[in-house]
């Protein structure tokens, strides 16, 4: 489907100035409540909407924590806050992000993505911590509708990038597209006592490689991350935290200058590097 036709399918919202698209490294769930540089940066970034950028009419988030068979969109009026983790303080489980959903917009996005088969989830999922842990600090009023999109485990990296390209036209309709994962994510190698400057060589190498591709606008090349062999396998023993970057990069324009933030590591093996286009 041509991108122009895809944009026309989303008629529920009028055309707007182009929204940015971003990829956010979310790291530990505790970043949602800890007073640290990651959470403070998310909060500051949120204040730019309404000043440097339009206020989103809708946020579409692709989180590493919803991997499914097929592609799904949340389509309930009130998506629940999912606490998909264990072993953390009660204060984290007490967190709620009561944003509205938007079933009509979910149906429009479903139509936008044809011929890709997309299914609507009306009562099973909601917003997992990959979504609410970063959006709550950015948009604490919880007034902007949020739809979450799943990651189809059956899609190749290049197909996930192509999915992002199909979403690109939504940026002209007031939709903020957010990918939430991590450029490097290896929980097996976590060092809880590591300072932000203490990073494994393989983690640094993979992060620098991806940063270079983003700077050069080589967005489609991100799909070939597995060609780095053992470095890629160490950076991602399983790849679901890299996949949201592919979708977000697909929705970006290679000519858009990327802006990086939170350019450090958490626990030596989790890259918090994040990027905003537009």
C-alpha cells in the first residue's frame, strides 16, 4: 500500500504538523519511579510537546514486552496498567497509568496497515511496563490516548522495519510513534554495582555500531544487526528489545537528523541510548 494511501486511510484525525518519532531505552522498571537521570530526561522531553512539538492526539507505542503470534493492537476504552515483572518494591506495583484508549483509532490503524493482517485486542492486554514506565514520566496527566502494538515473533527484522514504514503516514495525523526497548539488552550479564561508565566491550561495540548507522541515516541497514555475529548475540541473547527500534526507524525519514538522549549504560549490559527524529 502506498504511504499516501495509508495516510488517507486514517481519516479519524485531521492532518497536523508532522509529529516526531522516538525510540526510548527503558531499562529497569525501577526507572519509572527512581529519581535518576533517565526518568528526569523523560520528564523534560515531555515538556517539549506543546512548545517545540505539537501535543500528540494519540500515542502509538511498540514495546519489547508484548511479543505475540501475529500483529495486535489494543482496542479497549480503558487499557489496564500491566505489572509484568517480579521481585520489585510494592511502590512499583502500585503504579497506575489510567490513560484512555481509542478503539476507533485502533480500527483506523488496522485499516492503514492493510494488506498486513492486524488483529484488535479488546480485553486481554493493556499497557505493559515498556509503555507506561516511559510515558508516565513524559505525560503524567494521563490525558493522551495510548494504543499499544505487539511485536509479531514470526516477522523478520526487515519486515518489522517495513511495518514501521507503513506507520509513517500517521505522523501527519497527530500520532506520536514510540518504540520502547534497548539497543543493548543482556540480562544474563547484568552487574548491579556497575557505574554508567563500566560497560562490556561487546556492549560498547554493538551500541557504537548502531549509533553510527543512525547518525548516517542508514536506517534500513539496522535490520542486518545479526551480521555482527557473536557481538550481536551477546548484545541480544533474544532480540525482542531491539525490534521496537526497527519499527520506530521505519517510521522515521533517513534525512531527519537523529537526536540522542540518555546515552549511557545501566548495569553494564543495558544500553539506555534513545533517539528522537523530527
